[in-house]
């Protein structure tokens, strides 16, 4: 039994001796892996720091104003050029026997000659100094007064229609779509005034009704369009690639603001009335304003 116990102790000691190197090797591998990971993280941190420094330098370069361009010195006149050439003509070389002495003087007086040459170059460069500088916009968006949305759509090739394209479209809409209903409302209002007002006021309304009944509808539409275009010009506003025109189809006391939406494509400019616009005009207010401006003479003078 003693021998068996000693054998087991010897075997366990041998197993421990074999396990110790393997545990040490495993521990060494773990430490190597930790060192490799730490080194990798350090390299990654250094790389990020370099990228951040490069970005900061690029932003600083963008913030710096460009150096002003130097303007060339003005060309002298022929007389001044000849006098300058005579003044700056080189002197004849010294005789050969005095070459050594002149060389010695040049060696001794070298600093003075260098100072004179630097002074001369400084005087020459002083004529190239500018009195003004050049400043450029830092953001690159230009100095346009248009809204940012309009500028962005313009970069994509989508521009709002010009305001001048609205006149023709509004005239067509007024004469073909709006004036037929407006003419009926005008005749009804004139009949009501002729029946309800006094003799002279009713007579004036009756005369207006007769004139309108015996005048061509297209001519009446042109005259009324000219009247509104003169007294109620459109107001424009821009939203991206769209342009809105707002026109008062009523009077100043009882306005009827009507909006038109304009856009532009390859075929040209297009204008249409807003689906939410109202054309419910107070005809009584329009006639009162017309009478205050001179009646039929004001209407005809607008045309």
C-alpha cells in the first residue's frame, strides 16, 4: 500500500510538472493577444487623430481669404523708358591691372552691395503693391437675393416662370372664363340700381346697361381687363420652382384676392388659377369704385 501511494504521488507530481508548462504557454499566448489588440487600438486611434487634423486643416484653408492678385506695374512712356535705360546702363569694366584691387574691394564691400541690391529690389516691389483686396463668398452659394429653395431648384434646372409671362395668360383667362359670368352680374346690378335709385341715378344706370347691351362682348372684356390691369396689378411671390400671382378682382373696399400658380417646363410657361381661389366678386363695390373714379370715362381711359 505504501508503494502504491508513492506511485500515485509520483504520477500526480509528474502531471503537475507537465501542466505547468502548458499553463504558462497559454498565459503567454493570452498576453501576446492582449498586446496585439492594444497595439491595434493605438494605431487606430493615431489614424483617427491624423484624419481629424487633416479635416481641421482643410476647414482652416477654406476659412482663409485668397491672397490678392498682384497687378503688373504700369508700362513707362517711351521718354521715361529711354531715360531709365540710360540711368541703369552698366558702367564700363575697370582696367585689367586694377582687377585684383576691384575684386578685393568687392569682397570687402560685399555686405554693402547686398544691402543696396536688397534695397533696390524692395523699391522695385513697392510699385506692385495693391491698394484693394479681393473678397470671395465663403459658402459658395453666391450673392443672389433669391430664396434658397429657388436657388436649389435652379441648380437642378427647374426655374419658375418669368413674371412677364403672366399677362397673356391672365388676359386669356379673364376674357374667356371670368368675364361671361361677370357680365351677367353687371347687367343684373345695373337693372337693380335703375329700379331702386332716384331718377338721375337710375337713368345713369339705365344708360350703362344699354351701352353694355349694344357693345361687343369681346370689346367689353378687353376694356374691363385693361381697367383691372391698370388699377389692380398682380403681386408675385416665388416658392421653389413655382411662382404665385395674386390679383384683386374686386374693389379696394371689397377685395377679391385670386391666386394663380405658374410653372415652367420644356414647352414654356404655364399659369392656372388656384383650386382654392375664389372669384365671388362684389359687383356693387366694383361699380361704386368705378363711379368714384369717373364712371365710364375712367373705364374707357384705361383701355
